[in-house]
């Protein structure tokens, strides 16, 4: 099953997350199918802390991919910011 979830990267105490479509059996930070966006919780001032490609996200969800609860929350936030 394909899952849309966060994959952590970045340095210690400086997290950076890629929003990825991945097989649910793969490791959190391991192999993934496609990068759909990113989330930077420590973005400062003018930096964009959240970027989601809604078109690709809709493609994956229409093909049966499930979003993790955190990704659902972030997508909802991104949709509000875009509107």
C-alpha cells in the first residue's frame, strides 16, 4: 500500500521533512516513490516553511494512497494559506 508521509532529514536539532509517497513497508527515511513537497518547522521569517504539490498529492490519493495524520494536517494548512 502506498502511504504519503513525512521523511525526516536535516541536522540534529534542525529538522527538515520531505513529504513523500512511499510503500508502507519501507523505512521512514528509506526508499520512496516520489517527493510531493517539504515541511520546514524551523523556517525563519521570509522562508517558506511548507510547500505541497497539490496536483501530485491528488493524483496519489485518487490512486488509493493514504495520508498520515500529520500530512493531512499540513495539507489542510497549505490549502488555507493558498486560498
